[in-house]
């Protein structure tokens, strides 16, 4: 088991340092390591794919996007569950807003849930990124 974990960790480090550190690569590496810990080699593959959120806001963009959301003063939706990636929001009562084109996020919409800004896949209503 330790050889598998060591291999997964080395793979994750190689992915992270072989190319520019984008959010997708970082998420994929973290997902691969987490998946390896839980499910061995198969978990590493699944975790790596699940950890990569293509088209989400980079860490550099997040402070500016939070400022934009505060200026817009959208109402917050009250949700009884946890506000985490993977949560599927209800089909009624939640309003999704376009992300301005300057942020380059065209696939997702944003909303505020329990005072936290989140990116949501509008087709599935699934939270794909928690901004703040």
C-alpha cells in the first residue's frame, strides 16, 4: 500500500511541476492523491479526474470576482445542507447569474448560498466551485 501511495504522490508532484500550475492541474493532482489514499490505484485515477474543474475561476481571479459579487448585492439563498463542491441545489428558489465575460467562465453560473459565492453547472445545478 505504501508503494502505491508513494507512486501516486510522485505522479501528483510530477503533474504539478511539469507544467504551469493551473487550477485544473492542481485539482487533478490533489484529487489523484486523495483518491489513492481512499481507493488505491483506481481511486487515484477517479480522484484525479474529479479534482479537475475545467473552466472554473483561478485563484488569481477569485478576489476580483468576490468584489464584483459584493457590488452586485445579489440575495443569498438559504440552504439547509453543506455548501460544498458536488452539492446539487434545488430546482426551485435558487437564481443563477451570468459570470461577466472578463473572467472567462462561460460554462458555469454563479449564485450565493448561505452567504457564500459558488459556481454552479446550470444544467445539473451542481456546485463546482466554492469561491468564498
